[in-house]
């Protein structure tokens, strides 16, 4: 390798001159050699990173043959003000350097796979004596096995439900497992071996773990054959009770297998990639085939990219499989990639095993690609239709509220407290009709000591929008939960900040059933009556959905604060219990309820505790 980002390159670095020079003229200084190019906008920001076997030829495709570019790519190319090139010794080095530079600069128009933390996976910690399955959203290199990511929380819960019914893995969480004094109901029902309380042979438990791994890897037919052999062996020695249990397990697994779609007869593991593109979106679809059965489909969409079809697929393969913890034997791709050999070498280096990347025009593999393409095209059509529907809804909202612009960003506030105990407020954000959870905010009420919803709202509105430029981006529409009173408070605060003309404000009030009202009401400043939505009731329901989300978010925060306050106040008043002992108690037992239920011996046995401190805790909590 001849060049790395962050280190001084040992190869020539071709830098473009000032941005007003003709980009085409600069091509004369670019050699026809392998390397990486960095496109920059007028502000000097790197907006695209690419690699090429022949830099001169690749850059010429952008600037000397604009007529061959599609309309969208042409628009993006027009944003390029200058570029840099870094030469490498080989195309393989260019591939590695390109990946490093993309991670470093995160260019706007490159394919960027977001972290899979929003997708749930199943974790099996095989480093512990009696591992169990846990749903997680973050994958850590800690020796545990991970299965997924699953397309949705529902899919992972259904899979976990099947496993818990079929296999006798422990169901309890690790904390409960360590502290349980007698077996739970799962043991009584024959669904768990109860290693929490009983002496269970680790070898027997590990056999269950191996079966679960086979199931999660899509090896259900292989697992069924294994269990059938065990059933026959049990029957031969007249252990009919065990044989019956194994028979029932086989029946359940076969029922599960019936729901899966068999797509090949060679029982290989494959991923099939396909893409679909439109002026609005680019989309990649991944079909996972394990043991010949189609296990699932995932879609990845990208709004803006300068990548060609081949570059898009290649970038996806590098980014996705670099982090994937399960990689199949084969990856089928929808087009003949120029970089197939390079990509295979890259995957072998990062995954320490050989993986084939194939393109096929006939036979079973070609049919699999057709299925993937159909799925990609259908998903793209649905995404475009959804985007059109959302834009239509927001356009109608603009007209109904008589706004000057489409309300692309909507912010909504709600308060939560019980008798002024741990009062909080929440802000949720909807962009283009969808919740944007990364922009949600939680607020603790700081300046109001008595219960006063108006004062709570005034404080939070001031804190959210009273920081000048730091408060941006502003919403197009601000919603407050409440009627005219809350709306007037919000208007008054914004007027004091000289922001009353920056965005629109509305209030949403619950219907008064005592007065015979059947709908929630939407108020605008300076208007006595609520807004009438006529036949466009979906607009009102949209506002209710935003309000309900703000309410849910506020309540969850309030509950969390109350729980922490309760724990802190009870233990802080116990003589001899300081920060370390309090932390140890809560970490070991998990709750005040469990601390109260613990015996004196259990409390005394805790590291850092003694008999006197344990008696003080017991006296305080049970007195």
C-alpha cells in the first residue's frame, strides 16, 4: 500500500489549481494510472470519493461526455468545483484507499450504509456457562454470537418466540439468573432446564445451544435430521418419553420449515443483490438464502449518489459485509462487476474466508436474481408512492393552515408530571411526515417549583428557541399540546424572542366529551374557533399522531426520572450507605423491591457491606 489517509503519501498527489480553472483542462495533468479521486464543491468540502483503474479515463467520463450521464448525475456533477487525485501502485490499493477516505470524509454523494444499530439482532453469549438469547441493537466484538440483523422488531420477536417454545434455553435475564432462588414457571412447563437453581450438565446444555445455532443459521433441515436420529436412538433403548419429546420438536420444526420458501435444491448459503433506480431514489435489495430457503429480505435506499450501478453495488458489498457477522458462501450480483476479483480479495482479507461474487444470465441463479430485481422494483415503487402521499399530505396541510411554505419540519412539545414531582417536557420532531427520533429532545423543568403547565411550557419554549443561531434549524410548524391558553403562552414567548414570524404555531386540544365533542381541536393564534378539516380528516389524525408521540415520549422520561428519584431518596436516607454501597446494592439486586425482599445474610454477603449496614438497610426499608 502506498498511501493512507492521515499519513504522508509516498506517491504523487495531484492537486487541482484554483476552483475557477477549467476542469477539463486539468485532465491533461492526470495520468492514466490507478488511484483515487476526491470531488469537492465550491466550499472545499469533499462530496464524492471514487477509485479507478485509469484515473484519466474515469474523470473524462464526468467532464468530457456529460451527455452520457443521466439527468440526476449531471446535476450533481455540476456541483463539483475542483478535485484531487491520489495515485496508487495497484487497483487493489486504490480500492482500500477509497474505503478509508469514504470513512474519513463521509462524502454526501457516496453510498453510505448507516449503522445497523436500529435493526435488532439476537445475541448468544457462548462465553458464559449457560448462554441465553437476548435481543440487541448494537453488535460488540466480545466473543458472543450474533444473528441478524432482522428486518423488524416483530420479525426478531417471532423468531425468539419459536426458539423459546422449541428449545430449553434459559429465558431469564442474566441478573435474574444469578439471583433466582427457585425455578420459574418455564421449568414447570418443561420449557427450561433451570440452570439458575438446578445442577445442569454443561454438556447437555451446550447440545441445546448447538441446536439453536443450527436453527438460527437456517440449517433447519439438518437440525431435523439430527433430532430424528436421536429419536430413533431413544426408541431403540425404549426411552419412549424422550422419543415423544423429540417427535414433538421435529413436528414443530417441520411446521416452521413449511412457512419458509425453498428457492434452490443445492442447499447453499447465498445472498442475492439487486438494485432499482429512479430520479428520486436509488435502492439496493438483499435476499438472504440459507440452506436453500429464503429467510428474509432487506432494502437499503439512498437519495443522492453519483455512483454508477457497478460502483453502487461494489460500495454496498464492501460496507455491508465488512460489518456483517454472517457472510454466505456466494453473493449473486445483478450486473457483471469490473471489480469482482478485487472485491473477492477484499472480503477474504476482512472476513478470513473465500467468498465468491457471481453474475449469471441463465439457470437457477439467474432466476434468483430476477426475484431480487422484482422485489427491488416493487419496493422502489412503494417508496416513491409513499413519498408522493406524504408530500400530498403536507401540501394539503399548507393550504388548510394557510401557511407560506410546506411544513416539512414539525416540532411538538408536551409536559409530564404528577403533583409537580419530577416535571419534564419533551420535544418530538417530524420531518417530511415521518418521526425523526435523532432530533427528539428531553427537558427537565429547572425554574418552576410548583405545578404550572403554562410556566413549564414557557420555560421550555424559551430554552429551545432562545439561543440565537444555535437554536436552528427552526421548525416550519410548531405544535403545543393544549388549547388556547398554551398556544397564547407559546406565542408570547416567541414574540419576546422576536421569532413570531419565523414559523407557524398551532395548539392541539383534547375533545371535551361532556360537551358532546367528538374530535380533537386544532387552534391557530388570533382565531376563536378551531380549524375545520371537512373531508380531510387525515390531516387532523396526522396532528393527533404527532401529539400522541410527544405524550408517549414525555411520559417515558417522567417515569424514568421518578424511578431514579425514588431509588435515590430511599437509600440516601439510610445511615452508613454511601455512594459505593448504594451503587453496589442497586447493581446487584436491580430494584428497591428486591433489596427489601433480600435477607440479612444476602445483604451482608454483598462486597463492601457489613452486618451493621445490612441491618440499617433492612430496618429502613421494612420499618
